């Protein structure tokens, strides 16, 4: 082969190779695809979140309590903000009672002085709430066996359930004391001594009146709304009139304390919107009230 023809021969071989590759791999698709290593899917298991729903309080956390196997002490690391909010709710609602239920499996060992490991776990949570200022008397602890609980690396997620109950104070004074100041735009109930038209004064409703007086003086477009209620005893018309008289009576007391009459609106709803059941004496007593709120 002469040197003058060499480039032509090289070009011919390149063209033939490229043509063969195109025909076999692109047209007939007979070439194997490059092998790539499969990337294993990593599944991160998340614990069941702590969720507790009540008519007045919802607790929703992304995590849950943790307990070591056969261990009594709760790890609150993933639920501390939510448990702190539970403590705040109990502080503002002294008539509420909290039931704490601790769970354990039948294969765990109880090395505590408590009757079982569930009680020990519930007491661990209870003591945290006591440290937050919640009285021991408003909480109860019980236990249950739950063999559906799963331990991973000797650690369990969950193990605590909550429940609420309510205790109605057995006097008008108790009802008045149970009302806590939560702000001018949160309804507060006023109660009256038996046979008296003057509402019972407490530190919290006095604070409400003081704050309302200052706020209304600076905001002439806002009003204090007083709404009277009764229990279900008597006729509808009589209860409606009585509820309005109660609200008007409170208005007179407040205007005497420098609140402007034109910034106080009164209404009466009789036995409507009961706070508690009218089937019991305690419930009827709780329903005889005047609500105050700024709007």
C-alpha cells in the first residue's frame, strides 16, 4: 500500500466500523446497556407520634415518649414542648383532672418499688408535671399491659396515654376561683353568692376588669360584652328576663368603677348554651353566670 493511499484506507475502515456500530446498536438495538449498581432504598422508620385530642385541648407531637426496656424513666426529648403546653393548660383549668396511663409488656422486668412498670412509667411523667407546678392531686396514674409494644435496640417509643375528666367546684366561690385570666379576648365567667346581685371578686377577674378599663380607655371603638345565663329551672321567658337582669346588674357595678357605660353592652340568653349539664345540682349552679369579654 502506497503512502498516498493510506489515509483513504484508514478512512474506509473507520467508516465501516461506524456503520456497523450504528446498524447493530442503534437500528437493531442489540448492544447491552451499561450495567449500573442498584442503590438500595434506605427506609427510615418514624415512631408513632404522640396525639391526644380533647374538646378543649389538642396535643400533637412529631415524636413520642421513649423508654428503655424494663426502664421506668421517660425520655421526654421529643415531646417536651407539647408536655409543657399540657402543664400550662392544666394551670389555667384547675377543674380539669388528668389521667395518665403507663404501658408495659408482660416480658419486661419490674425492678422498681411500684406495683408494676406501667405505674412507674406513669409516675415518671407525673413527676415532671409536678415540677412544672401542677398539683399532685389533679393527676391520677394507672397502668395496662400491652404486648403490642415494640422495642428496637432495647428502646420503646410510646407507652403513655392521657385522658381528661372534669370536677365541678361545689360552691359559687369555687366556681369563681376556678376562672383564670387568659386575656381580654378570652371569655371569663362571673359568679354570684347565693341570694346576692354582686358578683364574687377574685384576683383573676379583678385583673380582667383593671386591664379592660385601661384597654377600653385607649380604644374607644372596642366594647365590653356582658352576657347573662341561667340554669334550666323555671320558664324560658322568666329565665331570659333573669339573665338580662344579671348582666345589667354587673354593668352597674362596673360603671361605678369608672368604666364607660357606652362601652358596655349587655345581653341575656336564659338557659341557652349551658356550660355544664342541667341534670345535676352542680351543673345548674355552674350555669348561673355572667360572661365578660372584650370585642
